[in-house]
């Protein structure tokens, strides 16, 4: 197996790549975040504004990363490759180190926990009470194991699952939104007045609400990890990144308009599962069941997408000599980076068996955002290179990347400013920094070999 080929086949066209992008963004955020956002911004206009701003920031990130991706279209690893080529091997290693130790394991744990909770609720049990509160971890671990196996069987299987679940989750959310607008709006007249209540839009609460919204938009960069498996990547990657992000922005804005068509802002603020509340108001218990199934499909699809994309980072690291070389093995039959996938799934299972959703989600966001900002900022260094002429150039000059970088800095500042989050944030940054001596040791061994 050590002599397995280290070249991944190109399977993904524009639609399949766009589906990966959409599938990675739409997870549980749009079903969880509206209540917290409405608590900070108690007015229809501020709510629509902050979701629009989050979508614009995500689109700025996607446009900027699409430019970088068009320069390095053939290398599997995405953000890892961009950091290596623009900022050097240390920054790339620290990203891979954070991916392995914190980011992807925590992401898998948070997503699979949400899946397990809703799957158990669909069977009629309450996962918040014993013994089901402990069994949630085992159901979540089983979900990771299943999706790990699916992706080991090949990128075609992983992308098929992604395509099916993307249609189901996007279609389910679209159905709920259109139903709310078609039935709820004529019945209630909507809850859009007063459109801009006095005191409902202030800078500090807007920034805190934007943090929650950006979490709901996260996932757009994951497609870049699969650059080496995308057909005609110089054209397909930019199109898929922009198309996928725009599709999510459209459905998120439509969903929020739909929620306001049925519920008041106060009712949205008091509902942790606002889509289920809307469905219950319109259809009763069958509507709640439908939403529950939609969320289960949504989270399972995102879980599968995470195992489809993120192992490519470890594959690229091993190919660079920064991880054990066996991690770069490609399965001779299924043509998948099977060792990297098994490694990712195994660490995810370990995390989900010991962590709660809140712990996992917070760790994921905190560890990821510095590297996203650095990857997008790569545009500035690339544009200064003589003869730079990328196949795709992000519009807006320096403004578009700057908008995204500023939004990610806001997330980091928020984590350090909040007293409750400060210590966990510093611990996570400390774990990332601990990768520096590890990198020096690995590089010393690599150069001596």
C-alpha cells in the first residue's frame, strides 16, 4: 500500500462543486442562529441587514479565494496550498496542525452531535435526558464512522451523497420559506412594522449578531480543499465558489423574510428552532416532523461534505513531507485518499465522545478564522508579483478582500473581549502556537532525510 499512486482523479464539474459549497455552508446555523440574532437586533430592518451583511462578507471571501484558487488550481489542499505558496511553509503547517488537532475534529463533533440530537428526537425520545444524553455521543460517533466509510469508497460516492442531501436540505428550506410567504403572509400581513424600531440597530449588538451570522455562512472555503479533483479547475472553482455562496445568500434572506411573515421579532427571539415554530404555526405537528427531517438531512449532508473535503489538507501535508508519508496514499481501487479520510474520521470520533456541541462549535470557529483571513489576504501579496495575470480576478480592487478580513478580525476581537470566551480563546491560540516547535522538528527531520 505504500506504493499506492498519489494522484487524485478529477470528478467534479460545476454543479457537483457548487453542491459541495452549498452543502458545506447550509448545516444547522440557519436553523439555530435566528433566535440569537433577533435577541441582539429586535427589529425587521436590523435582522435583514445583518443577514445581508454576513452574506456579503462571505461572498467577499469566496470572490477573493476564487482568485487565489484560479492561480493554484491543480494542487489538492486549498487553503493549505495558498498559505504555503504565499506566506511560507510555517503558516501552512500551522493551518494543517490546527485542522488536525482542533478544527476538523471539532467541526465533525459539532455537526454529528446536532445530527444525533435530531435523529433521536425523530424517534420520540428526548436527547437532553438520561440515558439519551449520553447515547447522543455514540449515535454521533456512528454517523462519523458511516460517512467516513462512504468517502473511503471514493469521491463519486461522497459527492453523490452530497448532491442528494444538498437538494433535500435546500429544497426543504425553500419549501418552508415559500409556504410561509404564501400562507402566512396573507393571514397575518407579516410582521415588518415598525420596520426600524427606535434603538433596534446599534453598533455593538450588530457586531455580536454578525458573529452568529458568519457562523451560519461558514463552509464556503471547503471546496478549495478539493482543487485536485475538480474538472477544468481554473474555470470551475471560481464559478462554483461564487455560485454556491450566492445560492446560500439568497435562501438565507428568503428564509428570514419568511420567518417574519409568520412570527413577530419577539417570537423569533423566543424560538431556538424558528423553522419548526413556523412550520408548527402553518401545518401543526406534521410540519414540525418535516422540519426535523430536513435538519437531520442537512446536518448529515454537511457531515459527509466535511469528510469529503477536509482530509485533502492532510493528504497535501503528507505529500509535502509534513505528515507521515502514508497519509498521502491513494486507495488503488477507490482512488480516494483513504488514510487521510480515516485519520480525520478517527480524530472526529474521539472528540465527539468527550465534548459538547457548544465546546466543539466554539473551538472550531476560534481556531479557523485566523487562517481564513490570512488566505484571503494572500490576494494582496499575489497582486504585487510581476506579471501577475490570474484567470479570475475578484472585483472591487482592494475593498472586497478587506471587507472579509475585517469581518474575521471582528470575530477574533469578540472572542478576546468577552470575559467568558477569553480563556478558551487564548487556550486555542496557544495550542496553535505549540505547532511552531513541532514544525521545526518535522522540517529538521525532512531536510536530514
